[in-house]
């Protein structure tokens, strides 16, 4: 069974690159073209465009901190907010939220190199 992925023509890909260079975010481009963000990132990387880091908005940081403090894991919060886990971890840590030890490592010694 074939997946119904949206494919962008060469012309659309050129528009993606041009708009990204003009400052449009990869998330906005994905929404505009009806494709996954990973598709946009692949197009940009194939065009040898350096992808900008997208920081979280203050509202996203606030939501992330609230969800994390409610007991969700970093990965669960990142997935729910559709943001990069490391970006989110740094952002909520900067707000003063105390991060819990990573799941599965509590009480375990780190392996020696």
C-alpha cells in the first residue's frame, strides 16, 4: 500500500528554499505546503542551506514547563508540543525548573569507558 505523502515539484522546492532564505520558518513552510517538517528540512539540506535553529516561543516554554512539572517526561512534552527535545530541555531549564534524572538511569552507575 502506498502512503499518501505529498511530493513537492522542483518549482515548489525552489519556492521553499527562496522563502526560507527570506526568513520563513520550516514549520510555517511545512504548513503552507501541506508536508511534514522533515520534508522541508530535507529539501533545505539537499539545497545545502544551513538550517536555522528555531527557538521556542515564551508560550511554548511556559506550556513545556507546566507539562513537565505535571509529571510528563521531556520526550513526552517535546512530542506533545512538536518541538526538539534538547531545545525544550534547555528552554525550561533556563526558567529555573529542576530537571529530573533521565528515565531508566535513576540509581544506575554510568558505564566506564
